[in-house]
């Protein structure tokens, strides 16, 4: 067998009807799925009913997986090597051998110029990153990045400075929560099926929901209380809530006394942030805030303040997440039913976790290029800070980056200010996109390597964290339709060409799985029975007296030693926001349940539902500009790009902001359904690539200002 | 005789539109026809202080007792199954005249440009006959869709009202309003 033949799992094209348990990949949530295969063709997708939390449920994107597989051939079908200028759209088809040799040659050039640390990779995080981290480290570089700089970095790093672990270590026990507080966490539209199911079930059982957002989303429409706050003002709101919680003495004193340090620091920080103080900042009436806090008293400790998911919003977003987490601590909701259950390692249940691939490669001693964990101790080196890699590409400081692998990640759509991002990418010796589709980044790359779709590939096994951890699998359901490959194979082949053999020295995925499972007591056959193996039947809560937090002090640190080391205040004063006037607005962005980032816009069924966005604008601001509902307007964001978009004039967006869905305005002509449709919000976020929250590192996306004016009719009436 | 009902519990619906895609994917349809459709309206302001609420209307086929689409069809392609009243299209007989589209007061029959014939909600008859639920019901995200014999299927609104009475006795839990 030639080393470049596709490595299918055994029996993938077998005749007859089969059920394969696997994992969806239409967005980043990775729901467990059941695939029905008839004579080698996938004919039905649904949620994996063995997982009670999802049952057979699947979202629109999940069901559109069949359309991706069989009705969307507008995706890379062989390796492609660029022949014209970057982004010029001139490519030649290449064999895998040729493309991989080309990459290896460029990597050797990069190493000669910058050393191995000049190689980097970014992906969209998640449970499979052992593979990508191993690949980067095996090459001798510390520079692995998740996409979190424009997603959840602020919440992640906020939790680390408070608890010593990520917010992903806090699992809400929604079924028993009495009051859930959401800061723009749009559970219904930025959809994760299990979470949305649990949320709706809890609502039906009487859970209160306070939803805080300048825009009334679908989630606001399900909430029991909606506060249309001023954009980017949520930190002021939280300082006032904490003030009132302390004043009304409704916090869990026993919990706080035992597990929390820095209460005096907290009291000092909020001593003047009264309900009246916050009114001019947020617009929330003081009496409503007081009533809210009285309600908390009735429901405590079964109150959860959600620290957010996409929190790359403004330059105090880190502190929004952090004060939300502090409020949870004050409620005393940690590790109790109806509160946050802590994620447990397998050892808690007397089990052994999966063997890590990364254990097979030596540690890299070089500091990260973004300073995460060194010069910026407040940033988790495990996720890094992607915009600072772009800064290094551009300036070669603190050292140069010459080669970049974007794995199933589109940094050009994800990061703000496309012109600035492209300026940095232009400096690279090698830019590789490994993806199932033509992304904006792929179109700007030197090499596109087509990954097999999630139905066509097997991944490494993953260990899902949670109150009860499990091992989950993405198994291969069908053979690839084109000349594509699974990621583990692609990374192995690149390493082999760099004479790095030991890291991913597996001939088949089953061999790799057996390495991961060795000593765990679980077999591949057991994994395939249901697609996952839970490591226990029920969560085992840690008794209060045994609770420990992995912070420097062992306590929940309101005044964080890590932030102090970084020279940053743990509770800075609120920075008041000016209201943009005339034709200027803050640009807010968001999601809808049928689309994911830039990823699914060319899918025939999903594109049909939302081919373009609309711009939400408040009637009081639209009227003076001569803008009516359904009019076409021009949107400018500082650069040369002008977006044309139809309006939705509605009081359900705060007057200081406009809103559009993220991810439109694709420029890849081969993806004809998405091409040129809608407005690319990231191209309106001029000057924002290096504008970030210093504490959490997240991009300040919703501080972008746009200018709106009625569009000049293009070819007659609009 | 029309035996079955496909019920939509608006309060549990999140307008995620998954049902539309579940349906189209199961019927192998491309862009164009939507045998079931979610219409979302609002938000409307229903409270003081402002409280946004949307209205979500689910439009499958109602499988009428006396379906006008069947009467309008000149070829007998549009049929009502005798045993259970399921209204469906026999594709080999459909001539693409669109009479049924014009006749239906709900706009249920859909034009499929790929086959140049009509396609409609048939409660996923193939699945139904295999003892399964319609695709939209099976894979609904929140469980707001249910399918069954019309006079046997419990109405979630009554159950919810009972739960509400237990959880929130009248006059309480209204703080802040």
C-alpha cells in the first residue's frame, strides 16, 4: 500500500445497512450522532439516543450534514497549490505526495530562518486538540493556538484567575437551577442542542431567566426578565449587583469565609457602585436592580450567573465574566445540586484517562510568541492569544513566525480587520489551510489540504470533561467521495517528511485508538457499541470539606495573585462609555441557529434559509438619517470596505448600536451560493486586530464603530 | 378519515428551523420547497417593564378531513389514504399542473423545481409505515413537536398550566413588576 492512500476504517464500504455512532462537525459543539449507512451511503443522521441529554435531537446544521456530503461539491477535492499571488485564486491540483513534499520543503526553510518556534498552528479548540498540540510540539514549536482570542478567552482566563481552572470546569445543573442570569449568552440561537434542550426543559419547570443584552434575541423572548442595557456596559451592572448583594447580605457567608480570599478587596471595589450609580451607564432602573437582587435572595444558592461563551466583546469583558463568576461564588453555588458541578478527572471515579499523544514528544522549552504564561501570566498558554501571533508575523517581535497551519479554522473570518490580518499573513513563507471547505483563509493560503468530511473520517478518541467524564469517538461512516484525508493522517505524513517519526507512528486509526485506550479498561469494540463510554453512572460530588482550588493560595481568589503578577487590577473601576452619535453606531454581531461562523454558508439547505443578513437599527436613530424599515444602507467601518445591507428598524436593538449576523460576505468565487452574499462584519472592524482586553486577551469586537447612510440605488429601485 | 395530528407546542419552540431541514433532508429536497415551515414574528412587547415575546407558527400539512388539494388534482396524484387520512402525492401521476398549490388555503403543497412536480408533508409516510415518527418530530431540538392519534395525544398546554399553578400560585412570584 502506498503511504498516500486513503486510510479507511475496515468495512466502511460494506454492503447492507449499518448504524455508526459518531460526532457531528457542522459546528464546534460536536454533538453525538447516529448515522445510518446503506450500501456505503449515509442516508439518515440524528442525535445519538444512547446519550439521554440529546436523544435523537439534531439542529438544522446537523441535518444539513447530508447536503454537505452529497449536494455540495463546491469544496476542495484534491490538494491545491497556489500558482498566482496570495488570494488571487489561481491554483493547481497536486497529488498528496507533491503537496506534502512542498509543505516539508517550506517548513525546512522556515526552520532555517526562524528556528522551529517559527511554526504555528491554530484550530477551533475542542476535545481533539491532543492531535494538533502534538503536531506542533513534535515540530519543536510552543506555538499552538485556539481561536479563543475571538471567542471565549476572556471567560476562560477570568475563571483561571479566580478558581485556577477554566469556566469549562463548571457544569451548570440546569435541571435544578431556579434562576439563570445570561449576559448575551444567546442559548437558543448560538445553539448547542443539549444546552438548549436543558434550558427549555428548565424554563418549563419554572426556572427564572434574566437576560441582559442590548438586543432582544430569541433567548430574550423566552426570558422572564429582559434588560436592554447600553452596549458594553455589563461590567457596571455587575459591580452594582455585587454592591447590592453585599449590602442586602444575601451571600453565602459560610462558603465565602471558608473558600474565598479578598472579600475586603471586593467591598472596597464596589463601595460606591450603587444601583443609582449604574443607571446612567447601563440604563437599568435602580429599583429594578434592587428587585432583582431580592429575587436572588429567594432563589439562592440555586442561582447561576453564566460567565459567557463568545466573550470577545469589549476591553472589560474579562471583568464581566470574572464578576459573573464572583457572583456565583457569593451565591455559594459551587458543587451543589442546582448550582455549578465541577468537572471531574477520571481518577475521581477510580478510572484512568486516555493516554495522550503529546506525552510521546519532548516538551518545548522556548517561550510562546504571544507571551502567554510568561510575560503575560494572565493568559493561558494552553490556548494562547492568536492576534499576538499575527503581531509577531508582522513585526518579527519577540521573534518571527514563518509557517502557519490553519486547521479547520478560518482566522480571516474570525479575526477583526481583514486588511490587517492579510498584511500579517503576507509575511509568511508558508500558509496552509486544512479544511473540508474553501474558507476565506484557505483562499489566501499557499496550500489547501482537503480534509475528509466528518462522515468520511475517523478522529482520534477524545475525553470529554464533565461532572462524569467520558470517552467519545468520531468514527468513519462512509468512504471519502474525493481525494481527501483525515487529519491524523495528514499530520503524520508531514511529520514523517520532517523525519519526526515517533510522535504519530501509527499505520491505522485503530492502532492509534489502541494506544489511547491502553490501560483504561475500555476497548475499541466497546467504544463502537454506543460511540462513547461514560466513566461512571452518576456524578460523585466532592464534599464541601474536601473542596480545593488550584490557585496560588488554594482559595477562590477575588484579588488574584496572577493578575497582580501581571500588574493588573483584579477589579478595576468601570470605564464609562461615550454614546456614538449621528451616523455612528457600535457594531454588534451574533449568531443564528442555522449557521456557524463562516462555515455553513455555502451549504445548499442552510444557505437557502439565510442567504443574507439584515441590519437591526433603532427607529429613533434611523429616522433622523432618513432610513426606513427594509431600506438598503451602506455600512462603513474605517477601511475601504463598504457593506450594503437591508435594514430591520426595530426598538429591540439599543439605540447606540446596530446589529448583524456574523460570517457573511464570502469572497471565494468557487463557493457560489455564499459568494458575495451579505456583509462581512470582520471587514468593518477596522483597527481592531490588535485592540483587546489586556486581562483576558479577547478581541474588543463590539467596540467597533460603523457609519450608516442610505444607499444610493444601484440599478434602479432597491 | 383524518386520524393523526402533528402538534406544535409554541411555548417550547425556539424557532431553530431544524424541523424544516430534517424534513427536506429526509425527502432529499434541494433549495425551493419547504413541506413544513416555521414562521416567526415579533418580538412583540407584552409587559411592563418591556418584555419581548415572539410568536412562532408551524405550518406543516394539516391533512384535512376534506382536502381541497385532492379535489383540485386532475390526475388523482394527490390522494387521501383511506386507512388513516394521510394526504400525499403519488409522484408518478403528478403532471406538475400546480392546481393543488392554488387550491390549498394554507399554501401547503410545494413546487419542487428539481422534479418539476409537487411535494408535500405526508407525515413521512415511509417512516410512519415502518413504525417511526415523522422526521421533524423525531429530531426536534426541544421536543415541541409531537405526532399521534388526534384524540389521544396529550396537549402540552394543559399539562404546562397545571405545572404553572403548582410552581407559581397566583399573586406570587411577580416581584419587580
